[in-house]
């Protein structure tokens, strides 16, 4: 898989930083919570919300497992062996818990996320150290569920009530100072009704539900007031967004983006992950019209073969995808395209794979994620004939990734010598170095003083690496106070 900072389904493990939140202590009794996040950005967002909900209960986030009074594994179930990885991590945590017990300290253990939803009670049966199993729609109930667990019950909560989750979480967040600048995630939609034949999401996250416009705008305004300059709107199928506005009308993602673009201080907007079928005219026009909508689009196609697209139930053809890309590029010529690809779906012949390679050559991606098909119990793909042997999948994945790496290198090289806005996000590996993000989502490293973190600066791209760009600050040009993109040079 090509690794990108925003999405690393296989390996992304994030401990929510202890500095991420302001703790309102109940009775002054501070306890520590360690949250480990697996999977996509939606889980990163959920982990932050869990720490928000726990803060008024006196929990402070820690990066140190040994120091934790409460450990939560926020899990991902998108591909095989996810559950096994969780069980082996629980084995490691059991040892830490036993060590702590020797010095009279307790440790509660919770499993959250899609593995919790899929496995339910099985988790505490197989791993008795687990006190609490909580599905993705029930995080708002964490304080009361913990209370029950503390009283000695094994708690399993996997109900689907997404409205209750969002109503409650946003109300809680309002009471806290959210200080996670300068770039943040905001979930606007959850679940999926598409039922692609390889995917577990419709089963683990449930039916598609959109948050209301009012809720989203108010959360975005609070984030902007706390110093957030860039928001990435999240959803398993984010461009299927259809939220109710205050006057009762249903808004699509394009209209929502236009409203968010009006928020003062919010200079950059992004969204992920989109389905080609849901790229409507208004959303495409938003890419043409909104300066703050960054020129980057993650639009997975999965395969370039019509036969495989049909078997995957993707509901569009290869030609329709090409035509869509043309319309998007017409609206936003400098857009960086990204995608997801699955190799070795049941029935994928050499010719089908060649069709995928041909599609990649014709589209030209700035980056892409690629996966070997992983059979998921309960999905139609799992029982299809003609499963593809592992060695064939591996060879196809390697060829596809080599092609994407070439395209990524060419795309990065095309930025050389350009001046673009960079949102400076954090310190780099070397002293005096900061790391930021280009409009096209490439990491940019440059020498700059730390007090520029959180600002948007004009940066000249002076060199390129395999995954990041190297830049230099343009002297005398301070924070531009806008996210205007600098157009790419003509090809
Ligand atoms: N909604 C997005 C779409 O329609 O393309 C995708 C969201 S899915 C959570 C993220 C990616 O995981 C998919 O695009 C797909 O490439 C990959 N994925 C999902 N199920 C998979 C499976 N069973 N085997 C391999 N990759 C899978
Ligand atoms: Fe999964 Fe995306 Fe298909 Fe929904 S649209 S079933 S999330 S791959």
C-alpha cells in the first residue's frame, strides 16, 4: 500500500496526544486514558470525541500505556486479521495490567470501533481482561458504561443510534476548549447503503446517516474559534451527504461546503472518502468556485475492468469514471487525484488487471492507496467462485504500486519551482524544521521558526523527496490569511 499521512488503513496507530485537550476535573481526581487508534480518519475523529467525553469525568489523555487507568483500543475491521491483531494486542495489555496490579493500581480495558461492533460479546469471552465493548455509535454513553463496568458487569454496547451519538457528542464538545489546531477532522456522515460486495462497512457502521447542517456548522465554528485553519469533512461515503438545513431543506455536500467556506478563519476545506456515483454537479462546481476547497480529491474506483466493477457492485462503468474525471478536471484543472484500488477480487483475470493498469495510466494520479482483496466473512465476495491465489495478488499489487509510485513522483516533480501556500502544522525531525501541507496534500518540510505553526505561508518548492516536498519560506510574505491556491503551471 502506498502510505499517505491522511489514511493508512493497515498500520495507522495513533495515541491521542495528552496535550490535545483541556481537562475539566471532577473532584480533582485525575485519571489517565490511553487510546490507540487503528484504521481510517473516522476512527481518529472518534478517538478524539471519546477523550472529549471522558474529560469531564476526570480523564486526561496519556501516550504511555503503563501509566493508563483506562485503555481503549479503537479498532478497524476493513480487512482480514483485524480481530486477531486486536486479540494479540489485548494479550500485551494483559501483561501491563498484571504489572500495574502488583503496585496496587487498577487498569480498565475497553474495545471500541468496528471490531467491537462485529465481535460483540465474543471479545470479553476470548479476552477476559476486557471490561467494556462499545460499538462506533455508542461513544457518547462511555461515562455511564464505564460506571457499569466499574460496578463489576461486563459491558457490551453495540446499538445503532447514530443521531443520539452526534447530538450528545457535539453538546459535550461545546463545554470544552477544543484546541487541536491547525488541521482537524469533522465527521459529517456515517455508514453506507452501497453494499459493495467486498466491504464490511454497511454491516459494521450501519445505514447511511448525515448530521444536520446546523450541528456541523456549529462544530466547525467552534473549531475555527480554537485556531483550526483546515477542516477535512469525513464520511465512509462523504459525498452521499444529505443533511437537513435549519429551514428543513436537504443539502448535499456542495452546498454544505459553500456554507462552511463562509466561516471566518477557516481557510482550507477538504473531504474524504467519496464514491464516484455521488459526485454531483454542485459538488464539482464547488471545486471551481471555492478558493478554500483544496485542489485534492480522493475518488476510489477500485478496478478498471467493467466486469469486476459489476461484480463489486460499484454501480458505474469505466467509461463513466473517465467522463467524471474529465468534468472534474474541467472545473479544477490543477486538482490532484487520488484513489483506492483492490487487486485480486474474485474472478479478476490478467486482462481485468491490465484494464486497471490502463485506467491508472489514462487518469494519472497524484497518489493512491492499493490493497490485496481480503475476503470478509458475511460479504458476498467471500463466497464468490474464482478466488485469486495469494501470489498472483502480491505480484499484481507490486506492479500497480510501482506504477502509482512513478505517477506520484512525476506529480511531485511538477511542483518543483512553484510557490504555493503551505499550512504549517508541526515541528519536523531536525531542529529548526517545520512540516506543513501543500494544497495538494503533500507534506512539505522547510526551515521556519516554531511560532509559525498554525499559519499559512507562501513557500517555494525547492526539492522533492519520494513522499514529501522541500520548500523555503518566501521572505516578507507573512500569513496570507487565505487559502488561495497558486495555479499549477500549464502541462
Ligand atoms: N467508500 C469508499 C468507496 O466507495 O470507495 C471506500 C471506503 S473503504 C472504508 C476504504 C477502502 O478500503 C476501499 O476503498 C477499498 O479499497 C478498501 N477495502 C475495503 N474492503 C476491502 C477488502 N475486503 N479487501 C481489500 N480492500 C478493501
Ligand atoms: Fe464500502 Fe465504500 Fe462501497 Fe460503502 S461505498 S460499501 S464504504 S466501499
